[in-house]
């Protein structure tokens, strides 16, 4: 799942070398923190949050397949 999110984010931003994904594992939930450069944060979020919502939908579909809840957080 980390690789999927990294690949998607790197294709959206101008500075793909600054993209990092940190996974914080819990009992039933995994939190994925997407870190991008400050000037690329708008590209990852998209207009009215549509790009971020699309990424959350994809992550949700993958996590449903493995029967685990996954939350995506975008940080600078």
C-alpha cells in the first residue's frame, strides 16, 4: 500500500524525491502519512480536495481487500 501511495504522489508533484510515506500500525487501523514538499501540497490535495479524496478511495479499496482500515493523512 505504501508503494501504491508513493507512486501516485510522485506522479503528481514537481519534486518526487521529497515524497515520503510513513505507516503507523495500530490494532485495527493503519495511518498513512503522506509527506510532500511545501510547494507541492496543493497538487496532492487538488481542487476542493478531489485528488486527495480519490487517493483515499483507492487506499480504502485496497485496505478493504485485506480487511484492514486505512486512513490517509497529508502533511508537509
